[in-house]
């Protein structure tokens, strides 16, 4: 399945806190009877950890694959060496392959992936650049974001929040 790149990411600036995002997502997934899996790179499993802090996450959350290295992206998920070489690990194409692969491996209705540079922004290449991909029934969407916090830890926390916000934004539009 081809993917679309969502240019308008203004929804990433929503003021809902993390707990409200997770509560909304859990209610949405449980009421719809759909499931979720994740493929995380730069967040190191942080999105998964945030989801499972709420009791009942196992009603919809099937699991995740943390694939930090290129080798793990290939071996654990099935991302192609060609995509990694042609586009690099921090790209829309690799994020898309990550979400497609984890969705297939976990047999989930929806899959969210994240790949990026968690280091703070500066003048060097791609610092703070992150791609998220969401694959679901009849949808494959990618967004790009730039994390602009002062530390790596702050950027990881920001990426976790943005990933949950992206997921909530898309599923909220579903019938």
C-alpha cells in the first residue's frame, strides 16, 4: 500500500496532556474493537510504556518492536536494505515500512511507527528530525516533525507525545 504524507501537522500542538491522550485512545480502541501495535526506534519503547501504564491496555495493545539499529529494522521488522540505503533510517519510506511490517507481524488493525534523530537541533544534519507512520484499514499516512527541545531526553518525551497525538488525530477521524 502506498502512503500519503500529511503536510498539516498543526494538531501536534494540541494542549491535551499525555494522560488525556492515552485515555482517549484506550476508549476509542476498546469501543471500536480494534487493535494497535507499534514499531519504535528513537523513542526506545517509550510510546509502548506510556500506553501500558493504564490498566486495560491489553484489551487493545498487542505489543511493540523496538528496532533501534538498521540491522534490527531489517531483522525484526523486515524493512528492506534497499530502503535503508536509498532513504536512510530516518525517512518517510522507512517509517512507512516499519508500520506496515509491524502491523503484519502482530496482525493488528492499526500500527504506529517512529524513527528519527533524538539529539537536539543544531546546525548539523537532520538533528531532531522525526518521521511517524500510521497504517490501518485503508490508510497509510506519514508525518514529519522536528524536535526542538534542548536535550535528548526532552526530545524523546516530545516524540512520545507527538506519536500519541498523531495516532489520536487520525483515529478520531475514523467512523
